[in-house]
DNA sequence: GTGGCTGCAAACATTTTGCATAACT
DNA sequence: AGTTATGCAAAATGTTTGCAGCCAC
C-alpha cells in the first residue's frame, strides 16, 4: 500500500524531512496513478498547496527517485519525461500510435523477462523499462482506416 | 547492410536531398555502432566535416527518425537522449548500474515479447523499447566490491 | 535556375543552482 | 536552536526556429 505514511517513514528513516512540498508531490503521484509530467505534477501540487515552487517539485522528485520511491520513464517516442510511483511490481507500457492510448500491464511478462535475463545472460535485473509502441487491439480491429500515415508525420513539432 | 548508399536511396526516393551534413551524421552513426548522444554525433561530424552546425545535426536526426532510419532511445535512467541506426532487427539494452556497461542483445527476447503481446493482448507491436538496469554477469560474479574495469565503462560520456 | 537545406543566432523549453529565509525535527 | 529544505530568480542545458544565402538536383 502506498499510503502517505509510507512517505514519512521512507524519508525519516534516512534523515530527510517531511515537508509540505514533498508531501504534495507525493500525493499528486498517488492520486493520479497515471504517469505524470513534471508540469502536471506541479499543477496538482499547486491546487492543494499554492506557493510550492517548481524547483521544489524537481527537487522532491529527484530525492524520491534517489530513494527508489518513484520512477522516471519516457513513453514511446514522447518527448516529455514522466514520473510515477515505483510500484514494487514491475509493469510495462503499451502505447497505441493510433489512438494514443497508454496501457499499463502488470502481467508476468516483466517477471519472465527478468528470469530470462538471469538464466540466459547472468544478468541480475533490478529495473525493467519496457515500452512498446504499436497498434492496440481496438484500433487493429478497426481496420486500416485510422489515423492515417500523414498524421504520424504531423507531430514533428 | 547499412552502406552509405543506403542513405542516398532512402533520401532520394522520398525527394529529400543528400547533403553534406546529412551524410556526415549518417556516417557518424555508422562508424560508431554504439549509441551516441547528439553531442557525440556532432563531435564526430565536426571531425570530418568542420562547419556543420549543431542545428543541422538535430535536423538530420529528426529527418532520419521520421524516415525510420534511426531510433532515439533513452538508456536506463540516463538523462541524455541517444541515437542509433534503426536496425530492422529489434534488440534491447542491458545496462549494468555497477560498471556502467551497456550491452545490446539481438536475441529472440524481443520477438517473443511481440508474440506475447499479439496473442495475449491483441496488441500489434511496431517498436519495442526494452531497457533493463541491473547488474551484469561479470559484476554479479565479482561479489560486492566492484569498481570494474574502467575500460568497459568507457562510453559513459 | 530554383526550392530545399544550411549556418547563424536568437528564441524556447526544461531543469538546475546560489543564496537568504522559512520550517521541520 | 540547528539545520535542512524552500522560494525566488538567475543560469545552465538542450533543442527548435526564422531567415538570408548556398547548393544539390
């Protein structure tokens, strides 16, 4: 369980202080189990705790990451960095380049990958970051006429 | 094979011009089969083609990416973006957080993942980005005290 | 010849940092 | 009280863009 108390424990054990910005960032990550950009986190934080500086959000995230409480991840070819709680249970991302939907799967795939690496390559995996870009079941079933080729090239900012 | 000619073909077919900067960037990526940061690419380019602007490197990479000739990838928790030729054969990265070594594996793991997603989730994978951070066989065998062969960790920017 | 590229420099976006002050323990 | 962490603002990074001239076709 990712309770608020958990944060307190993690921080205090290491001698870090439990501050308002840190709590707010933590809460933002907890409330939205989705992946959040720093900007989004800052917005959520600001709603409950006006006055928290962006720099503090960054600093909080950096600290959490250092304590392995959160995880930084890039989805597919997105150009933004996103953050999420570091669930002990690994999962992976399925990004549909057709509808943009992002699914998180907590299946055993990651566990199997880890096992494969261990027995096959002697690699002791600590963290697996698996992102797959393709077409989700819904869009695939929908045939070909979807969000066509050009649009793919559109994003090119 | 990823010959220089290949670049010409890819570009010309689509009506893009084969220019000095583009050739230089392509060559840089070919010479070092390793993952390169934009900075590293720019350095390699500058060595053979002084006068090529950084902006052109970015523009070349963006174009190549759009043509699926190269691939942008973030290794583990690195904070820099790296580029590599988009080998048609998928592969994945094993990053050792002990010695910093990055292995590229072209095994069937990725293919199996794709198959799993297709049959299990109906997801039609187009691109798989798998990065695993952990401890490599060498470091794991070495017990705890490692500070490994620096020569292996060379690339780390 | 001409339109697509490039170099240059300025603009942007994002993340980091120095320092005086506020706040957690 | 003693520090650590914050807010603020400035700086450092990394990437993009407007534009006049150049060059591949």
